[in-house]
C-alpha cells in the first residue's frame, strides 16, 4: 500500500487510477475523492477526529461502493461494511455491541477497537435508526470510543464513508452543472436536507461527494473511450466498429442476457490478454462477446503504415517519433 510519506501527487494519481478501474464515466468525482481522502490521511496525528465522508448521487450497479474500492486497495484496509437499510432497531445491537455478535460482520464497536485506522462503510445511512445516527454523531464529535475497560481509544485516523440514495436525481444533475467542488458540496447538502436527510448528521460530514447522472450515450462513450485507451496503451489499435454491440448493451444494462460477470471492469484481465496479443505481433484487434466471455480477436499481424502515419500526424510527430515543426 502507498503511504502519505510517498510523493503526494503520485499517490493521488495512483488512487484515482485504481478507482477509475472500478467506475465508469465519473472521472471528476473520482479525482476529488482521491484528493480529499488522501489529504485526510496525510494529516495523520494532527487530526483529533475521524474523517466522515458522504457519497451521494446515482448508484447504478453499486457505484457508491465502487468509488471506495481504490482507497481500500491502495491506502487503507476495510474495517467493515454495514448495510443499514431494512433492519431498523437491529442495527444498533449489531453495530454497537461491545462483544462479538452472531452476524456475518464484526460489530462496528469491536472493529473500531481492533482496527482504529481502517475504513468503515455505512451504507444507506439515512435509513439507520435515529439512535444509531446519534451515537455515530458522538463518535464524529469526540473522535474516540470507550473500550470495555473504560479507556478512551482515539479514532483520529479512522475514516467513515457514508452512503445515501436520497435525492439521487437532483444530485445527479447538480454534479453536471458546476466544476467547483466546494460549491457542489454545499449544493448537495441543500438537496439532501430538502429530501429529509438528518441535518444534525450532515454537520459532521467533512465532504459530500456526488456522482453525476450519465445518459446512455455518455455511458457508452465513456466505456468505449476507456477500452480504446487500454488498447492503445499496449501499442495496439481498436478496429473501427471493433466493439461488439452486446458489450455496450451490458454497459447500459448489466442484467441483460447472457450474463457477463464484471463486464464493465475487466481491465486487469483484458490488459494481460492485450499484452499477449501484442507480443504475438498483432497490430489491430476487435472485441466480441462469446457466450459469457469477452474475447479479443487479432485482426492483422501488424499495424498498417497509414495508421502509424495518421497517428503521428495527429500528434505532431514524424514517423520515427520526432516532433515536427508547425
């Protein structure tokens, strides 16, 4: 894992890159998420309370959780994922039990004691029992928990990621309108309060991130551009019309048949296969959907010279890679 002692700019870029592998068409939100969460981690012992961040906006295909993935992979471990929808009242016992409970997740109280530096995701926080939200607010205010021996344990390095699906449409549109993160943060908070989100809990939120609403065309374009960029990174060319339309269909509707597991985000696997194809001497490729597998087909053994010349001309380079005069 990266550490705050590494070059900050490089750590933030790496965090953003890892997160983009998990979520399509949300580059602006990903960049802000990487910057702000890294900034919290870099403060280290200078902080007196944990970071509390809220993810809002459209949640297509569990996008709210996807945006946390890069953070877990690179800078912090996952302390626990707590799904708060659908069990009002039960969540208090399950989350704040001071001893192990018979559930599939460790209680938040216990996890915080054992791993006070981890990331804790509280999904659908708006649906949590009011008493639970009150206790979470206390943790946010005081920055500590009390263990079984009555000793205070600092949570200054912990990070709470809250999610909500309230005001999805409003926030999805807000995220499309203004490039300034600070103004967007304020607008999101207003939309949430109007939708009935707890104002007292929002006072403890350090920053509210919002995913934007994507049209079908934008989602398809983002997926195609990402795939084409991955192909180009291996020195290959994606054939014109070389992406099976059924793959784009899954980008729009993951429930479409045939089912393709993790269709939107097979980047590491595809990258490995593209490297093999490049090593075999291929220059141009196409992607097809064969049953439930994305297959990469080699179109020709080498990239045509006219493609190399056209690429060089567009980049202001000569055929041998040298810059040309204007």
